[in-house]
C-alpha cells in the first residue's frame, strides 16, 4: 500500500517466507525489495539487489537462506537488513520502521536505491 511518502506493508503479512514487493519511482524505474521475518521474530527488509552483482537478477529463498541469482552466494536470512561490511555480494540495505501494525518503508529511500535497477 502506498501512502504519500511511505510504502506500507501490514506487519501481520510478514512470515518466514521471503516476500517481494515492487515500487515504481516517479521516473519509471521499478524497484524491487523484500521483507521476511527472522528466526528471532524481527522483520528484515532489503533491496532485491546486490551492491556488487546489481539488481537485474535479485535473490531467491532456499530454506533459511537467501541466494543471489547472479553469483550463487547464500546468506542466512537473519543477517538481512544490515549494512554491507564490504565482503562482496550482499542484499542492499533498506531500513524500515514499524508503526500502527505496519512495516513502513520511506519511498525516498526506495527512490534513492533505484540506480540498482536502472
């Protein structure tokens, strides 16, 4: 659901299965991002794109891991939503807040990350 400055996802829709979402920027770039609940019950969000491999192929879930569709590197889901520490392929950081039963993602942050998909 799109508010003026935020993309809202009902928190009760987030499970331990990665869900992908799309947001089209004002200049027409489709940005993909994902949300999933970690083993600790905390919601994790990230761009469906890599800082190194780019955004063309994204990630897929394999059990409790996600795997880059470009380079094949796997990551534990509980690590999602953290900044890349400079180790190569990593799902690009996307922050979120939780308010009134929703996961709230700033559209300005989605627009700032659109270069990964352009």
